[in-house]
């Protein structure tokens, strides 16, 4: 069943929508969640929460590409769950490494509170990603959007792990420079 | 600003780039089609289904029903193309990385112009002054195709595109569609007609 028909099921409030979503995108969402949480039960809970969020979001939303719509939800839900576990000092996987890497681009210990600051940061990072050469952008997003391991990124692109690490390091240096110029660091 | 803020902000990167990050790229032996051969092949594929078709770069064609003599796979080409769209009453364009297939290009054009899924690409056809003839040679029929010099692109879209004339502007919208659909293939078109069905 294609995306348009699945979205139509949500709009008709048919429970078949969840079954069709699970059949088509269950594995995709699970992979995103597991990358972040490194735990089967937590990843499954995140995927189930994604289905609930999707049910509550459509209507009014009518996404043309369901995969990224659902993927964004799963990513957000899983990161929130990971943060709760971090507070409880639990968990492992890729997230501690990803956070250490991104900390190189951050400046202070103080989190941004203002909504407009967060929105502006989102716009700056979006423009930064858009300006990257294509392969560098794909590697950057595989690491920091999908939380793929360096090994699996290397396998996907046919690169050695050291090449992936070098590429990511150079991109983080560029990102830090952009954030500094924009007044974030 | 902390690492958590950057992590959250990365979640807002354009969905197009997020999707492309995971696209599988196949690198098996590909057969590249030149612009002239593309037009010839499109017409032949429509008119003469049993004809032996030669692709640039291959060592020969296979007759229908034969076992393949070499491992050649035609893969859709990807490239950076210009997508034209309306912005603040003017024509703008953005470079996008896309499969060089009319359906994919059309989908990106819709996305940039804020047009919904209900508007469909029904047909995208190249017409021209190419000529095909069957010649008898030593008792066997041989098909020869002469690629012409003039190409016309005919694009048919669903009629419900009219719903978007009011907010965007009919002339601007249709011109952006023409420029997008004629610009990505490398062919130089003498004209582009848009039909509604």
C-alpha cells in the first residue's frame, strides 16, 4: 500500500492505518529507535509511541512522504527516552559517542531556553547541511540524524572507518566555525 | 548551547536531505544513454516492441527471448538538476539531486511549489521529426532509425492543478513546470506543450 493510501486511512480514522504503517515502516522506525536506545524493549516502546503520535497527527497533517514524517517522530521520541535513561544513569550504544562528538561543536554548559533561539539554531544547521557537498552531508546525517555507527556508515558508503571518522571530524570543525560566526558558540 | 541543542536542531534538517542520506546507490555496470539515442529509444520502445535496441556503450543487443550474453543492467541515472518554482511572484530555481526520471523530477517540482499529491503526472512524451524505416537486406528485414533534429516535449498533468493557479499564478506555475521538465534531460527541445486530463 503506498503512502497516499495509508495517510487516507488515518484521515478516515481506520485502525487499518496502524497495521499498514507497521507493515511498511515498522522496521525502519525500529532501526532508528534501536540506534539511539541500544535496547530492544525500549526501541519497541518508541515505535509503538510513534504509531500513537502518528494517529494523533493525521489529521491535520497529510505528509507526502510518510517515511521521513514517521522517522522524525521516532527520532524525537527515542532521544527523549534516552535522555530520561541518561538521567537515571542507564544505557549505552551510539548516543554517548554521538553526544561527545557534538559537544566539540557546542560552547557552554547552558542549554538554550528560548524557543526563538532553538528555531534559529535549526535554521542555521539546516543551511549548513544544505551547503555541504553531497556525500559529506549524507555521512553527517547518517551519523547525527540516524545515529548510525561509524562501522555501518563505512559499510553503506564503501569507506574505511578511518575515512568516515576523518570526514565527520572535518564536518564538525566546519559546523563549529559556522555556529561561532552565528553567535551560538 | 549544548550538544543536546545541536542534536535537536539536526532533527529539523530538510526531509529531502534526510531521505537522500539513506538512498541506495547501485554501482553495477551501467549503460549510459546519449541524448540522441534517448530520443530514438523512447520512440522505438513505443512503436516497435520487437526491435533489437542498441544502447551506447554496449557490445551488442540481445534479441527478445535470448539468454543475456553479458551482465548489463540499466540503472536510472542520478544528477544535480534545476527545479524551477514560484517564489514571491517570481521564478526561482534550486539545485536538487534526483533520479533522471520524469516522475521523480515532477515530484520534486510539486514539492518546491507546494503542490499536493492529488496533482499527477499522466504522461511525458517526446515527439519529433525522427524517421523509422524497414529495409530488406539479403532477405532479412532491418530497421533503421534516423534521429531528427527537432524535439517537442508533451507533458500531460491532471486537471486539478488548476486549484493552484490562484495562489501561485497560472503563467508562472506552468512556465516553472516547462523549464523543469525540459531542463533535466540534456535534450534541446524546440517546444514544450502542457496538456490537462
